[in-house]
């Protein structure tokens, strides 16, 4: 597969646990999880970095939903 997956979460423990699980898989280097919030997302990733964005269990936590969704374009 010619792709890369970036996971983002606010919880450092969840990010560390996810990365530990990913290290044990055969697809090492395929996915990486990072700690980040919606305000810092443009500092961590350049514009047009992603072909697709999936937001799961997060929309209700966002103070400015429109601003975050505009960043995913």
C-alpha cells in the first residue's frame, strides 16, 4: 500500500498506547499517532498534506467547528 496514516489526539497516554500497538504490527512506519489540538494543527502539518481527513468522536469538543472544518479542506 502506498499511503501513510497520521492519528491525532489530545491525550498523550492514548497516543503512546496507540504507537506501542503500531510498533508490534507488520506495517511499521505505515501509521503514526501524535498529540495535537485543533489550534496547533497548522503548525504540525503543512497545507494540503492530506488527501482525506476523518474526525471521530471529536466534533462535540470543538469550540469553533467551522474553523476546524475549514482547515481540513
